[in-house]
C-alpha cells in the first residue's frame, strides 16, 4: 500500500498524534526514526503500522525484523507525508504508529529489593526521557511518572529515552496512591534536599529504594514530601546552586548501582 497525499485522512490522524489530546483519545502514539522503531519491534510492543519513505526505501536495519512481525501494516509514503507527521526539522525516513500499553504500578510494586525512580512534577520532556534512559542504564526496576510530569508519549520525551522506555516498566500514576503502597511493602522513600541528613555517598542504597525527583523549579510537592522517609544531599564542590532533575537522578542511580553491585 502507498499513500502520497499529505491530505489523506489517515495522514491527518497520524499527524494529530503529535498532540497529547489526540494521543489520549486514540490511545496511540507516534515513533520516529529507525532506532526507535527497531527498539519497539524488538520489544514486541503493539505496532499498528509502519510508514517508510518510498524514495529512500525500507531501511536495511528493519527489513530482517519485519519478517518476524505478524499483523502489522507496512505503508510506503511520500516525503510530504513524512514531513507532515514529523516533529523535527529533519524528518526521519520511517515512523510507526503504536498502541499505548496500559501498565499498572503492580509490576513495579511487586519487585523485591527494587530500585525505582519516582518523578513528581518533572515537566521538561527531555529530562523525563533522559531519566528513563539513565534508569535503564543503571539497571533500575522501573520509573513512575506522577501527575504533572511531561507526557511519556510526547515525541521529545520518546526521543530522549533512546528506546529505553521499552526496556523497563514506565508507569504514569497518582503518587498519593502508589507511594503509600510502596512503603507498606517495605520501600524506603528517599528524596534529595540541600538540607539532606547525609550525602548520597554515605547513604545505604541496599534494600528496596524509591528515589523521588521533583520539578526543576520547586522540587517535590508538599504532599509527596510528607511521605518521604529520608532526605539526602548530593555534595557539590563548585559554585553551582543545584543540578537539573536528570543529572541528580543519574548520580543517585549510578551510586545505587555501584553499591548494589549491579
């Protein structure tokens, strides 16, 4: 099948997935680029259709994978269609339409001795995506996005994960419901603070640890702060006042990985 006109009804639907309201209504999102599509196919998520640039042909990296994928529509499209559906100035030669998976927090809550990152109001999609990537790299058991965080399916968030969103559970949920459940199951809720009780290097990361990361401007919300068991500080030798959310999360994750022998 081929679609040439950017005015085609399906193309308009695909392009609409750049906006959250359309993603929420359709329960679908768009993935752009060979690497992300490759990661999605390898993770066996539900790819509804794959569109590729007719002039440039199907990327070789995807040809082998397509042989083992069942029930997915493959559509050749014009450069104009690719451009209409792209969120970047230099469109990628391929994109996919993927159905959202409804993941509950139980997959993370049920893990013993879990290392989990919890984001509270982190609004920058680049930071959210980078934290998911760091959590994946450090061998964490999951990431929880509280209300007020950047949308997981925002194209910028997706790009920043570099495919890591398919490697570990990432759950969007209400922290006021999830965090008390985590505590009941033995998780220590740890946040960072300039008034921290001890440094991240003297803190013991063994056992079940849920690391709470707040927004770039305000930190964690007062409601979440009331649930925190312990605050730790990331010591800094220079004159910078603070680190951004992704940097702080990455430092904690990798110190946790070092101590836990991952």
